């Protein structure tokens, strides 16, 4: 039988931190975990949308334990303030789900001057993870889940132009950021194991799922034609976000998940389907690139994971 959200074990007493929890995959993960008894810290940039999301979840789960907090992954100062708040208020974090992201947008930079896709999808989550890690290591069985994408297969780390300052193409840059998610996952898993920490670090991808992610680029471009095409693509080929969220929920909740593993849909080309363990491409397993990305990320963000 396929694994569904109804198979999530009881999560009573567990605390989750989910980035981008106000919409798409993050919202569906929050909804499913709250229904199973988890406390969910909803880390959101748009607090108005987060409030609407909370109302929607509580219509189905009136006693949902939800804690909305502001987080802008495109700002190291915001990440620091958010992390400091968690460190002050929580005894531990059982699972950090690095879910938020942007996809195929026109070139923009973060508050700190990073290219927006790499800055948000990887560097923001790298900094957040390093600052929240002390809370994850205090949990009885801490876990970190990074959400990647099949687009990692098109990605290459452009070390000579990491921020796309000389040449920028939105889809290859998105692929680079999703490849970075996996390089980071595998390097962090290895470093935590070497340090004797029991934290599980896993990754997941949603296949082709119907979320707002596909519309952001066309909106920023002001292109109604591309927005319409994105809508048709979602209607014809995408699976619902409730199903797309299942791989990351599996990675976050199931006891057999091993550190360094990767989950995605089991269907054709992993576009749709039920969660299963999957493989990532050879570039994601390049240890030189894993180490280089780690060192580069420490330099850019100033977050060193306590010298891990």
C-alpha cells in the first residue's frame, strides 16, 4: 500500500520548524504534522498569508499547536533574529524542515548581495541550520530535512560566477541552487556523523507539484502569457501539493530514514507518485564540491556550525 499522511506516526510532544509554512508544500506539511499532534513553528516571510494559513489549518484541526514567526531567508539579519528567538524560547527542535524556496525568477539579489535563488534556497537555509543546530542536537532524535528538486540534475556549481554576475540564466541558476541543497545535505550528514552526533540529515523532492512556485517568475516578469502556460502545465501534469509534500513528510517522520538519504515520488521520472527512496545525480556526490560549497557558505554567511 502507498504511504500517505495517515501513516505519519503520532507526533505529540515533538516540535517542528518549517520554512515557507504559509503556502504550498510547507503549508501541507504543517497541516499534516499539526493533525498528528506536533507543535509547528511556521517560519514565514509573509505574516498576513501565515495568519490565513493558520485559520485554514484550525478549521480542520481546532487544537493545532502553531507558532507563527517572521523569517526572511533573503536576509542574514532576519535569520539571526529568528534563530535567536528560537534559542531563547525552545528547549529543543525535533525537526528542522528547510522547505522554502524561489524558482526561475529574474535576477535579483538578497539583502546581503547574494543572487536570490542561491541566496534563499541554499545560503539562507545554510545559515539558519547552523544557528538552529544546537536546538536540534538537544532533541532525543533530531532531524534536518532539506527540500531539493529534480532540477538538481541540470545544475552545476559555477564556482567562477557563483552569483551569476557575469552571466545569468534563471533555470540553470535554479538547478545550481537545488544541487547545492543536496551537496549541503550530504556534507552536513557526514560532518555530524564524524562529530558523534545522532542527528539524521535527509533530503526530499516533490516531483512536479501544483504550488504557487511556478507562478512567481511570470508575475515578476509581468508576463500573463507565461502565468497562463504555468497554470495549464500544473493542471495537466502536476500532482496536488498534498501529495507532493509526502516525500518530505516521510523523511521527517519515519524511523527507518537514514542520514544522507533522499526521498521522492515513485512514478515515471519521479514526476508524480508516492514517497520512496531515490538517488541523486553523480555531481551531488562530488566530495570536493561538497567541501568547497561548505567552506564557501561559511565565508559568505559567517555561520561556521561551531567549527563542525
